[in-house]
């Protein structure tokens, strides 16, 4: 089934005028094999914890896990599914099933917007690769739960319930973060599966308001937009994890590229394709982007005209931390984006491949058995929070594996 699906994708891309890159089978295979080995070692440690989901490392470099209610819980089972898809290793499949099904209770979870990350990265891949009807039903219920966070007045899905602003003077009011674009895929899935357009309409309305209120004229983006629930008007444009309210947080830009690319895939609305393309241009053409295309954590850290969002950091904020997670998300997004643009997609395809090669170098890819068995090094969670700075992160590994699988499909290589 997997090979048939990939063959159809490949032939469809050719029909659209897409010219595949030269097969890079050895590169893909060697990095998939490495990821498979790391995941199996990580799985051994994770199985001892049973209900704790791998996320990062502690200050001693040891595995740090979370309960299932953290936004990152779906990435570990999702990574196992991607590794299984790439290798046909049934041991990985069994582990993916086990760790996915630990999350079944989340289908009724309504406390924050990250249900798409938690359930679509796990159950979405599980259903795609197994066709298990139970998984489909769980995904639909998850979409129902996520939809409860939509407010027709704001036209947006609320991200956090309560979150303190950095100056200590108040609280974010109905915050919507750029990350939320990633959760819309779950809603699109539910409408396709059930025939009920309610979910799809919510997703489109949310994306339209992100485009209107969160994407800047230069196609960078704000991290947080706060809305007045009585009028639907924008109250403020801020950041939580970036350097300054008016700066461009690298992973936020990556979420935007990926989210609008996915939204175009599901709607074929060219507004979203244009937005994804121009957000990708901002990333790839940015003067602050290093030559290997692995971005620093914020494109504007310490630049003139950007006031730090957290006063204690001021000029002490380190600039030179790369964010491999932002790069991995971007690589995966660029590879999909390129497939919608025919020959005009070459820039994005080449950019995604270049990022993948950089991430696969010793500068970012761990040595076997090191890095607490995560695949990639040098990611950043949140410098303003003083957490997860220059560490491995499970979602960096997830999107790295997704990018490898997408590269294989685009190049016509077989596994």
C-alpha cells in the first residue's frame, strides 16, 4: 500500500510539471538507518517510564519526559510511525501502536489548542498507515474537542486559557499563536472523513484571520495576537518565545510556512499558497540566515529597533543559538510547498534539501548512542523562559523524519 501511494504521488507530481531531484537514496537510507537505531535505544529507556513521553534532556543530559497532557506528547509515537514507514520494521510499528494508544484519553481534552499536534501526529499517522477505523473515530472526536475552542466573534481558535505577559502587568486576552496553524490539519481531516463541513469552515476562518492579523506585510509573522471577544478586534500583537514583539521568531516562521502550505493543500485557495511561498522567501532570503540555512532562534535578536520581550534578557540574550527544530519544520514544509509550484518550486525544493543535508551533518546530527538517543542536537524551546536552550527536542526529530520521508517520495527513491 505504501509503495502504491508513493508511486501515485510521484506520477501526479510529474503531471503537474514537477521535475524530481536526482535520487539521493544513499543519503536518505543512511539517515533513516541512523534514526531507526536512535529511536530503538530511546524506546528502551522510554518503556521503563511507561507513561512518560520523551521530550528533551535535563541539565545533566539525561532523558526528560512529560505526561500526555503536554503539547509534545504526540511527537514520539509520530516519530515511531515515520520510522516504521521508512523501514517496514514491525518492531517499530508495534511500539508506535503502543505509544499512540496511550493517548486515547486525549480525544476529549479541551484545555489548550495543541490537540492537533498531540493527536494528528500520533493517531493521524497511525490511521494513514494502518486504516484502523478505531483510530479514525478517535481523530474525529479529537476534532470535536478542538472545535470547542473556536469563537465565532474572533474567528479564531483560542490557544492558551491563561498566560502571563512578560512585563508582569497583565494577562494575554484570547491569545492566538502562529503555532495554531499546525492544528488545523486535524479539522480538515474530520470534515473529509465525516462530510461535515463545520470543522473545515472553522479551519479556513482561522487561517484567514491569521493571514489578516498575524502575517506582516513582509511576510514575517507575529507570534501572538490577542483578540477582544466582544468585538473581535485585535488588542495586541506580541511574542512569548521570540526576542521582541516585533521580531521574527524562527520556529514561528516555520509553523507559518508549514501551516499555510498544508491549508493550501486542503483548500486549493491560492491566497494560502502565496502566503506560504512568501513566508518561505522571507526565511530563505533573510540576511540573518546562515549559509547552511539552519536559522538562529530569532531573526532579529539584538538588532536595533527590537526591544526584548523580557526585560531581564535585554542585551544578554544570546544570538548565536541555532534552532534545529525550526530548520526541520521548514525543510519538511519546503519540500511539500515545492510540489505545488512545478518548476517554480525548485528554489523551495533545493532549500529543503539543503537544510536536510545540513541537519544530517555532524554539526547537528548526534553521534550514535549520544544525545540521550535523540537524533538532532541544537534546538531551542524558549529562551525568554530560560528553558530548553541548545538541547535535543522530540519535535525536531519528528519533522526531520517527516522531511526525509517527503524527500524520498519527491525523488522517486524506494525504501
